[in-house]
C-alpha cells in the first residue's frame, strides 16, 4: 500500500484532528501526551533529570542535548497534543503557564548559584 493510494486507514494529523473524541477521553489522552512531553521539555516538576544528564554527558552530548533534544518535547506538544486535543489544551493552559513561570524563576535562581558550567547550561 502506498501513501495516498486511498486504501487503508488514514493516520495523518489532519485526519486524526477531525475525529470526534469525547471530552473526558480527550483530557485523559492529552494528559498522557503532556506527561510524555513534559519530561522531555523538561517541565517542573519532572525536570530533575536534566542537570545530572548535562553533568554526566560529554561536552558534545551536552550541546546536542541542550540544542536539539530538549526542543523536541516542546515541538511534540505543540505539533501533536494541541491540534489533537484543543479543548483539553485550552483547559490545561493556565496550569501549563503557571508551571512554566515556576520553572523559569526556579531555574534562574538556581543557575545563579552554579559553579559547574555544565550544570549552569542545564539550568539556563
């Protein structure tokens, strides 16, 4: 079966976003997507792995982690979870904004106290 042949199920994002998912189911599915991507972003309170990962990784790995891999969590949340579950995303927006602000201020204050450059990069 080739792409665009018209046979078989359509798993494109456009087709999936047209599905009528019950609100409760959508919220549970959004929570699952959020949990997966929050660890990858990293979002407070599931961010504690990041400083250790930066410290233990070689310099090149730390740069790839900071420059590329951490961005995939935000991309996945914006690209997949928000279009698939817009009602649940709207309901969770104040919570996400609050967690983002907490993380911003927490990481900024902790970054000021760091003497290890890799840990400073992790918190910044």
